[in-house]
C-alpha cells in the first residue's frame, strides 16, 4: 500500500469517526439534533452516490456491499422524514 493511499484512508477514517462522535453527541443534545439528522442524510447520500458510480464503472461488488447500498439508500428518506418532524 502506498503512502498516498494510507494517507487517504486515514483521512476518510477520521472523517467517519468525527461524524460518528458528532451524531452520538447530538443524540443527547437537542440543539444539534436537526443538524445531525440532516448531515446523516447528506452523508448517506454521498456514500450511495459514490457506490452507484462505482457500480457503473467497476461492476457488482460483493453481496455485503450491495446490502450497504440498499441500507444507505433507505436511510436518506428516513432521515429527511425525521428532520421534518415537528419539534
């Protein structure tokens, strides 16, 4: 594995961890809850978009990654629905 590839993986992993910590914090903090739900929809949308591009460019991945595509795709409307719920 090249240094550049390791650098990218560590940056992405850090992004995932930071967002996860923000979402965990927001679960117990009303002030940030809507922002957390909205970023969840945006994050899942970005993941599913990238996976769909990869599907078109590279072909079908292993079955577990197809499950991830479905779950991330389903998460988007659920997050938008929760975001729109009255306070």
